[in-house]
């Protein structure tokens, strides 16, 4: 793995484990995430990739009986520092979920600016700008610019997912976690979101969990292969998909299991 | 083909059975409604809504009597119950639904279930000990507190289930854009659960509005309008369910009739709040 240290380090986990009760969902994972790159987490169902992802912005804080051990650092700062408010971490590290999650009672506009408006930003001009910028970034602006006041729930599934991405981008996170963002979408919407990931990586560091290996190879710079809670192999995507070091990685990528 | 036909036949038999059952359940309801209206209708008059009841001799002397003090009293006591129970009930419901890991959660759940299952008359006793004893007199306020004990657990439970119906992913989405937990609950979860909250409140209100037992030794009852407006809150106050009972057990025929009229008013109030609840539920389905 020596050839992966040429980029700037952004996020790092050292011996990170996540327990649900007694059972580890993720075991002793050490991983370096590089700045303004797309890192894909792949592996069969139940391998712990989503669990690992959610550990990075302290989403497990709310899960009953979940416990995180080991270290997770962003720019050298301990994400699990007990003195640190998880809200501050989540402002830096945004997240997009598997299913679109527009806030049910809010308009498209209010959905996008929720992260600013609900913490006290009232400047209408600023919010308008943020709304347009975020919707343009998520390639949704042209489709919704004439109906920003209509409910977010009235959009199609693919549009709702792009709305969720716009909402995550509005608070200008430095890192964006994407948990199978296209798994509930049709091929066309999937394409748009993959294009979007390509455009966004100049501005944010992206970590994407995906079941789809073609997707991982298309969008990512680095790929981590998880199996039964452990990190099996981590390297540049081209290396993982052409000549993986580990036998199990090769078997998974060539479709022999998973 | 024959087997298909016989299945349709069986389907029809079951359907008729279900319809008959429904009718059987509804018949007593319509008998009660019809009987109350027939008995009380002639006693509905302008005086009923504008005059106080006074002593039994007042009617015998031919003076106009009515239940205006009871109607206002019911409104005062019910409004106080609503004002007390809504913040506590919704607060408890939020606690039950949103903070399942908090140490106070199981305690609150047991307390709430106990309160919910407690006979209404004991809630009156509770309010008697908490309010009437320290203040030294029966009062509208103590009646409001007693009815708040009736409403509180219903509102808490309804709030809990309304909030639980909102997918967990919405909360995570709110947290993921860096909102504090309370802000997520206040600005995304509660508005989304609004229909359930309003429905739960109306059901709790309809339930409390019909209770007489908790009011017997709290708001106590009164045949007269209070001298000063503070009497509505700090003095003994009349309420419809309790007045209905008192009129019914009185030895005067005219008062019996007024009792039926009071029942009509009470039924109208309760039916209106249930109808409003149904209206909100239907509204939700159309969305």
C-alpha cells in the first residue's frame, strides 16, 4: 500500500471497531482517506461498510447499544473527543443516505437551506444564493427553479435524492459520506449522480459505499474492500480492479461470491 | 367454476354477517342519541344559555332558569385542562419517542401507563390533595388540574405514536446536516407528525370533557354565576357532566328535563371534537 501516500491526508481511522452489543460490526479498521478524492467502500452485504461509514460522523451516537472503539481523526482532530459536540463534526462531515430523505413538511427551498435556516441564518439574500448554488451543484436547479415553494416530497425519487445531496452541500461540508446513494434510483438518475460525484470532487472529499462494482470503478480514486467487518484491501481503484493483492478481493471483484 | 361461485357465495355470507354486527353495535348508540334528544329537546331554550340555575325554588316561582354558569364553567375548566396537559403531554410524548435510551424514559413510561389506567375518580382525589387542600377551597383550577390528569397520558401516548410513525431516517438526515437534536425534533419531526398530534389531542379532549368523577371534589359544582370573574378559577365552578348528574338525581321534574338538555349540549361538544379528529385524519390521507 506504499504507493497511496502521495496525496494530502484528510480523514484517518486507527484500529476503529464498532460493536453492536457484544458483536463487532466493524473490526479494527485502519484507513487513510485523502483530500478531494473519491474513496469507494465495497464488499458483500453485511460486511460492515455502512457501519464504518456511519462511524465517521458519529451517527452511531443514536444507535442503542452501539459502541465505537479505536480512533477516528479528521485533520488530526479526534472525532470521538468527548468534549467535542457531534454537531460540529457533522457540519464538517455531511451525509447522504440510501433512501432520499426530504423533510416531509418543507418546500424544496426550505429543504435545501434547512441546515442554515434552522440554526439562525435569516439573511434572505444569502439563503437564496446558497439554495441556487447547492441545487446547481446537485444538477437539480433547472428542473425545480420555477417551483421552489412546492413540497420536497412532490419530486421524483431521483430528484429527491439530488435534493438530499443539495441539502447536504448547502452547509458546505468538507467531507461527504454517501451511503449507497443510487441504490434506489433508476439508471438515468444513477448516471446523473455519478456525474455529480465527478464534479464535486474538486471541492469535497467523498466517501461512497456502493454495492455496484462498476460504479466503484467509474467514480472512485481509491477503493477499500471490506469482508465480514474487516478491511481486506485498500489501494488505488485502478490497482484494486486490475491486480488486487488479496485473493478474496479478486474473487469478490470477479463475482465469485458476494 | 362451481367452486369459484361457492367462494363468492361464502364471501357474501361473511359480508352480510359483518354488516349485521356493525348495525348491532350502532343500534344502542342511536337509541341513546335519539332518547337524549327526544327527552331534552323541549328544554332547549334561550334561557338555558343565558340564565343561571339558582335554587330549586327559583323555577317553582316561575323565574327563568338556565345553565349558562355550567356552560361557561365547563369551558373554563376544560381550557385550563388543555393549557396544562398539552405542554406536559407533548413533552412526555417526545421523551418517550425520541430519547428511548434516557434513564428517565422507563420511569416515565410506567408513570404514564399508571396514570392512564387509574380510575378517573382517583385523579380527582390527586387534584384535591395537590390543589384543593393547599388552596383551602374547591376551585375551577383544581378541576382543570384533575381533567389535565385525564388528558395528559392520552396526549403523551398519542404524541409518542405519532412521532414514532415518522421514519428514523428523517432524524438522521437532520443530524447529518449538523442540526442539534432538539432542533431536528422541533422543526422536522413535530411538524411532520402534526396530524397525529392534533388527532390525539382531540380524542383526549373529548374523553376529558365527558368526565364527571374527577370534578366532584375539585371544581365541586355551583348553582350560581360567580360574583367576580376570579370565581371561575378560584371558586367552586359548575361543569356539564357533573351538573347532568346532579340534575338527574334531583327530585324536580323540570330539573330532570334540564339534565337531558345538558346531555344534548355535552354530546354536541364531544361529537364535534371527534368529528374534528376524523376530519384531520381524512386530511392526512388525501395528501
